[in-house]
């Protein structure tokens, strides 16, 4: 008998359990098999693919959507797309979960009860929604107060953004607020030193040594897939050349876990370390003398006209000496010297500024310090250095019809324009909320919110919720209700990005101009939904007059085709293509030829539909007339700003170290608060998708909730154990979370992820975790006016102890 | 006869977890909620395993490595299956035959890599999530064990396609979803029997090692350890 | 090398949610190498009442069709090839049921006096899609490609769809293809029988 005991047990267990469960005795095997069949049978059909672009973050990855029988079944990167190159991040991979989300809206919702709950909303027909909104707009227009309209939006650089701006211009309002702050600090630093209004692009692919100052380089970066592809090549893609990554940050992040070395600094002292390293470069003569003498000003003499009293060399030697920097950062002399020398002697080296995520741009001081270090290393505009992106040459839109009332409205100051800030047009959503609440230059009476969720993601979530409630009419566009939408008046169900046409310019962090085409994955949008640009155009028609005539196209596809005609007229670049095509175009353009692969605008259009878009891979390094636009025409060392910002800086490192020995730390808010954005929920997008909730923190195996990381020494002093339930309290507010005791965070600080703690977001996000942005005190960096989350301190107290106590595992 | 294997370069890997989601979407894994996750019952055929966080007082380090099914040449799981629901095929793929599985979970215990998952619940795809499911992979019922298949349904299609076009299977015709999605190109897949394949070449690297190779499981997933600055690529 | 064997009858009908009983799945016969084990299993199944009927080739529910399609008329009298209506049989995994456009190619207007054709013409003029009831089913966990069997192996459609081309009206019942149907042929034809060749 060839029956093992195991085999016998296996069958016996199955059959006994079956009879015990009360299965009818007359069942056939076939019935039994049918009963356990999950009953889900996806239909089959012909296979094809549609090219689109991901909008779950600003990264701009080209997508290839695989369809079976006309149904999308998988999303992958578009192989020909220069950003994604056939690859995707976990967010992009989860795109279908957002397309087929069970909580997608299918009808406009009008609020009829108290704010903050979806239960307060009732479905109403589109006609009613559009009638009420257009009536209000017409009224504003008639009484000559068009500036009382505001738009709060994300930054996807697509049709929705361009239509929103156009709508405001035509209507007559200056208040176009981009809620996404991700690139603001880096943009400001590049502007102040090089005079160019753009976010820098770091050429990691071509460098040998990267000093990352607290950047989320391999997580929620500006264009994550583009950067991760570059990083793969930097590490193992170049025979004989393997790059080294050094990560400088108070919390060992996922980027830090991939790095060759983690240098733990005190929270908020990254910029000080950058200047300390700069000082070593100068004092040891390891800086790029040619670049500094030919292309920089302010090195040996203070920058003329800036009001600065010290030259860079003086500032560094007086304020950023080895001992002092070691003392302030907590990094030893030896490590500073070693890192500085490694950096200086690498064949090609690069310092990356502390952009921590779409919501956490870093401070101007830190970015200026990193820019200064890069200039000393001769990095501006050289291969493997800091590049300056170029805008794509899309055709401009026809001039606005003349309208005196609109022109007067446009000429008014933006309601959110930063007090005493730089006239860069950087948005300041928190200031908008303050002015709405306090009463500013003029009231906001109608606001549209599209592609953004400021009640979740701004640095003052509660003030924002109050402001939204106070504005008489707030209209939110959403696929699944956002937190902001729950405080507004109308929620308009939006088509998913995979369901619409779009034409998007290049994402931040990518140096070459590119234009991606999104095509809908099926013929018609989900029932009851409309796209935000379509609705704005419809509203413009309702308002009538010059607002209506500002949109001369019958629909979005014809608008896009008109813009593509501009690309053709630019007579440069090429269709997206393989690496071979790319090398060919580069070579031809380098030699002064243009070899586009299309002969007419029609061919360009159909080529874009097949390849995913247009780009110009040729980057002309050292084009100083384009990348050094300061008054001096040189890179300017801004010692005036470094000094002022450095003096004003009272970073938490000082306080974190202040608690004297033996004093209980729980009593006063003394711990520094370190915020980070896990890639799956970065920018406040992702928690609504269950696959992404699973991935929050693989290192600590955390998912589906908010946790707070705390160093074992600090935890011991407060009496916190791993997995305790704790409350974090600041001067502003408090949240609860699960404590995780780990040496990944430095002493005297706590680290908390941003992206959870939503009211909206559907069944998987709503009520899951906590939003640490509610803890932030309303501090701002001087000079830049950027929010300063690092100014917040918290205290931690245990509120509950799980019976299992330490270690679930 | 081909022998399919994978190489994962930890020097390229950024621990972004694109592979994890790519796998779930490709293979019709149902969504779970916080409650199931809390019980440790969410299903993931491929996960990032942490290792190396230092003990108290020393400098912490953290490494994350993607762990799919190793498709061992000498698999411990197949030996304990009482009903032959899991078997190693001619091309080295360790298959899982759901219709046969009785859910005894001997295999989940036997697998030293803990990559086998048990279905504690009937899969639930709330309306309209069902519409996004792929017909290439069947939905697993409650009470069976499932695991990474190296996306063998892609092999089924690729092989048929090649035969239909009357040509041999070319390198790159058959690639699992995780490998396809990896942004840093850390994962490579191919025929280990073909000395000219990329996986065979990478396997020769001095950085190559296998997970728990001392157990004699002969895994077909090879890892490349982190490199040194200035070291050989 | 172990290989697939045993021939369970797989389910065809979709089970309504909530009807599924709890408990682990059934055991299925284990493999020819363990014939004694199969005997033992059958014994167990019989004694516990799980296996009362040996096999079931067709479903118990009748199949509704929009039109009583006459295969014989089209194949034998008109001389159409199967792939003229089932257009994907040579190139895809599925053979494809004819769409309204396919039928309209000949039947936009009536060709004869058949009442069924009149029904079809009316349907087509109404612009409705034709929703044919499927007559052959395999379990969802089976990978089967028509292209492989028709184009590569060169099998006749008759081999699996016996008698259909000669029928003047569609069968009332679904023909459920079982593992027996596959394995017999794979053994005869020396085709692959690795589990993962077909299971997915």
C-alpha cells in the first residue's frame, strides 16, 4: 500500500471537515468544486495596449496600459518613454486599483449638513451643479469682483493646469494657488544663485559620488522612476565605475538603507554640514578653482549690492570651522574630513539638496548651502552635475479677448503672495487660508479645488479646513472624495486620469524638454463623471462673453492638437523612441542637424500616439547664457542670505540636546519632530489604495497605520516600549500613534510618516492612521517665507499598552 | 530544455516595492483591509524582507531584499505535499495546482523562505474591481495555498506565440511582472541553461550568493550583494 | 517526473456569492504513480457521500441563445469555414463568438425565409450586440489556447467540438470539458503534460 501517513491525513482532514460543515450528502465532486470556486471569471478577448501618463505623483511616467477585450488589466511603463523607460514605481503599478476603486463618485454631491462628513452630502444632477456654480460666477463677473475667484490645484503640468490658469486669466483673478510645494525650496535656491526660475535636475546617472543631504532621492523624488533608473546605472550600469551614495539625515530612510553610508546628523543641521564640508574644500584647496574664478562671484569679495559683509571664504572659515560644525551637527571631525576629501577627489561628484517629498521641500538655507557646495565642486551645468531644465515649446494659446474688468482683476495682488518674499510667483496655500480667515485685501467667494487636497496636505490642516468652510462656495473635483471636498459645498465626480486625453510637459528633475500624450483607455468615461477641464470650459461658456471666447476649441483633443502644432513648428527634437533612436538624435543635433522622424504636424501627432510623445534628448552642457541669468552673469555666492538664515536658525538640535540628564523627557515638548513621506503615500496620495497601504514601511514591517519612531535611549527615558500606543503633543495639537523603538532615528527626536490620517479617501483610507501635519506650529523660515516644520517640538506619552507588549513577531 | 531563474542585484535595488505591487496586480491578488493585515493575512507573493538592524547600542543598518519564490531545484515544499498539488516541472518551475490543494499548509511550514501564502478568506473584489482582473491567472478560492509562479502564465503565452510564429523562444519573450516593472533594473530573468543569457552571465559575478544555500535547496534565485565603491562592476 | 493525471470534473456555473460553504477544499485524485492512493480516496469519497456520480459531461441548466443558429446550413450547405465566424481560432487563445458585425456581413437583409433569420435581422437592425450563450466551458484555472491546438498542432475543430458543425440547432446544454478530455489527447499526441503547461 503506497499511502503515506501524511497523504492519509491530508485526505481525511479534507473529507471530515467537509461532512462536518453540513454539505448535502448527494453532492457530486463537481458540485463540491463549484462550491469553492471563487466565482470570478474575467472575460477574455483580443489584447491591445493604450499609451497614457501616470498622475498619481508629479513624476510624469509614460504608461502602457494592457487591455483584454477592451478592459484594462495591467499598467506598465511605456518602453519608449524617456521618464519611465518601461518601468514603474509601486504607485504606478497600483493605478488600476484607483481606476476601479469601489468608492469612485458617479454623481455630483451637494452638501446639506455639517462639514467634514460624506454623510452630509446628497447626490444631485450635473445640470443643477453647473447652474448654481455658473450663476455665482456670473454674479461675481457682473459686479466687477472677478478676483474673488480662486483655484487651488496640484502641479501635473497638463491640460487641467493650463485650462485652470486660462480660466482665471479670462475671468480676471490672479489667485492661482499650487498646493504642491515639493520643488519650491530648490527652485528658490537655483534662482537666487543662478537667476533661473526652475527646479534643478541632478545628473546622478553620470556621476561617481553622491552626497545626499536628507533628500528622498530613492523614494518620493520629483520624478521617482526617472531617478531610480538613473541610480541603477550609477551603481552597476557603467563598467569599471560604481557610484557611491552617502546619505546624511537624522532618520535612516529607505534611501539611507540603499546608501553605502549613513551619516546621522542632528535634525535640521544638514545645511550646516554642507557648509562645513565646503569649508574643508576651501581650506584644503580642493575646490574647482577654474569654475570659481571664471564663473562665480562672491568667493573672495562680498557679493556687490547684496548687503553681505563677508565673502564666502570668510564666512566659511569664521562660522563653519571643523570643530564648530562637528559640535552643531553631531558628526565627528574625522568623518567630516573624510567625506569632504572623498567628495572632492571623486572623478565626478554631486551634492543633492534636502527635498524630502512632495509636501516637504526642505529649507532655503539647506538648499543654498548645497548649491554653494555644488558650485565649489564646479557642478553647475556639467555632466554629472546640476542641470537646468528647459521648457517644452508647446504652441501658446491665442491672446485673451480684451475685457477691462478681467484685466483689472488680474492686476490685483494674488491673495497668497508671500509677505516680503521673492517675486517668483511661488504659491503659499497656508497664507491664502490665513487671509481668508483673517480677511485679506479682498474676500474669496468662489474656490475650485482640483488635483489637490490642502486640508490633508498643507502645513496648517485645521486652519485650512476652517478657511474652506468659510468660503461661500467651494467646488472640489475628485474621483474619490478628498478631505478638502468634505469641507466644501459641491463635489464634482471627475473622470480618472486613465480615462481622458491630456498633454503634459516634462516633470521636475528631468533636464530635457518633453511632452507626453495621454490617451483614454476606453471610449467613454465612467458613468456620471466629467473631466475638470471639460467642466471649466462648460462653465466658461455659461459665464459667456470674453470668458467663453477665451476657449475657442470645441473639445480637449482639438486643444491638444493645436498645442502639438507648436512642437512641429519648433523644428527640433524627435518622437520618443528606443535608446538607439535617442543616441542618433543626440548625435545629429550635436552636429547641428535635425532628424525628427516626421515630416508634417499630422505625422508628429500620429507618431506621438504610437510612441507616447515628443522630446529633445540633446542637452547642451555649459550653455552659460541660458543657465547663469544673474545680474553678474555668474554663479552668485549668497553669503548675505546664508548669514542671515544661519543666524536666524534655531534648529531643534540645540533643544534636543538640552534636556539635562535624569530629567524626565515626557514633561515638556522637547523632542524634535522629523517628518518623512513614504513613497506609497507621498504627497497625500496612495492611502486610498489597499496595495499601497500594505507597503508603508518594509523595514519595520508597518502597514495600515501611523507609527512613531523613537530611539531606544530616548524611549527608555520616557518609559516607552516597542508597540506601545502613544500620544504626541505639540503646542499646536496632538495625535496618537504606535511607538516603534529603533536606532534608525537619532536620540532626542521622533520620526512620523506623512500621508495617512484622512477623513476622505474612501473605505481604505478614511480613519486610517493620523496626520502629523496637525502638530506643526505656524513657524516660517525668514527670508524665504517657507513653512518650517522643523521648528515644531513634541512630547510623547504612553496612552496604552498592548497585551502582547513587545514584538508581535 | 530551459531552466528558468532570476538574478536580483541588491546594489541596484532601491527597495521601492514596485515588484510587490506589479506581482499583485498581475496575479489577481484580492485587496485586503487593515483587519486582515493585522492578522498577518494579507497576501503577497513577493515581499521585501528586512535584515540587519543592529542591536541596541551599535550603529544601525538596514537592508531590504525582495524575496520571491526561489523555485528551488531541490524544493522542500513539494516533498511534503500529501496530494502532489505542488510539483517541480520539467523547466524547473515549482508549480502550485490550486484545484488539487487541500490547504493542509505543510508546504508553508516546509518552505524555509516563507514565501507561501494561505487563503484565509474567499477573495473579495468590491464592485467594480472585478473589471480589472486578468483572465491569464485564475482566482484562488479560500482554503488553498498560493505562491509566486514566476508568472508562468506568461511562459504559456510566450511559448505558444513563439510556436505560432515558428521560431524559438527568444530572451526577453518571457519575463515575470516584477522583473518588468523594476525601476532600477535590479531584477533579471532568463534561462540558466543558456550560457549566453544575461542571468547566466550575472550568476558568474563574484557578488553572487543564494539565500540559505547551506540548506541544499538549490534556489534558482541568485542575489548579487552590494558592491564596493571603486570596486569591480 | 510527476505529471498531471486524474480527471476531476470541474465546475462551470458561477456560484452566487454567499453560497459557498465553509471548510477546506476537497482533495482531488493524486496521481497515477499513487494508484493505490486513488483507490483509497475513492473509497473515502464514496463512504462520505462526496462522490455519487462518476462524471458529468454537461451542465444541468439550459443555454439560451438569441437565435437558434444552424451550423449545418452554414458549414455544409453554404460551405463556410469555422474560422470565418470564429475569427480568432487560429491566432488567439480564444476562438471568438461572432459579433453582430460578423453576422451583418451576410444578414443585414434576409437571405431566405427562416423565422430564425428574421429574428436575427430584427436584432441586427436594432443595433443590439449579440450575446451568444457559451456551449463549451473549461474551468477558469486552465490555460488553453486555440491557436496552439488549431494552428501549431493542426487539430481539426471536430476533435473537441464533435458533431457541432453537423447540428441544425445549438445543443441545449453546455459541454463541460474535463481534465480527462485533455489528458487523453495529450497522451495520445505525446504533448506536454507538465502541470504548469495547463494549470494557471
